[in-house]
C-alpha cells in the first residue's frame, strides 16, 4: 500500500500550520506593531465576531458530523469514512475553512493586521501540505464515491448570492 492509501500525511500539518500562523502573527505584532493600521470601528468588529463565530461553527459542526459517521479526524491517520453531509456538503474542508475564518475574524475583531496575511498564508500552506495529499488519499480509499463528491463540492466553499 502506498503513502496515499495508507495515510495522507506523516505529520499532522494543519494544526501545526494554523498554530504557527497565529504564533508568527503575534510575534510580528511585537516586533513590528501595526496598531491603528486596520480600521476597527464597531462594524468591523461585528463582522470579525461573526466570522470568528462562523469559523467555530464550521469546526464544531464538522467534528460532530465526523463523530456521527465514526470518521477519523486526525489529519495524519487514514480515513475511515467519507463524510459528505452536514458542513461537508458545503466544503470538502470545513474544519480548515473554519480555522481560516477564525483567524480572519480575530484579525478584524481585535484589529490585528498580522492575522490577515497569516490566515491567507495558512490556507495556502494547508492546501499544499495537507489538502492535496488528503485528496489523493481519499481518492485511493473511496474511488468513484470520492470522485462524485469532489465534483459536486468545492474544496473550500462556493458562495452563491
């Protein structure tokens, strides 16, 4: 069995990446503070709070749905189920989407400019270091079911207005 069918990653990249992004933003804030650069009026803070809460909601709902399907949640362990319901019907990666929304919301809520590029960098890094490998793993594990799911569900999210 090759790496993609055995397990997607040998390192649990996503928590390391998002935690590292937060740490980098905090350190950069101390070394090169950008206070006052990001407008943090009440409207921006409310938007930030809503994004942060939406992120927590995505994370919580996705973890609940994975538990309901008895699916492995650890990103460096083999998939045990293909979950396509709940938040997984909106995004193939609702936990990573939730984490990105939490960082973006915190940036707006607390006026931390460094968290905005940190959130974007974390999303790109997670895509390259984890999601692409996870997708290859899921394709190998679940074949046509994965292919059909991937065709109808966006990697991050599809916004419809």
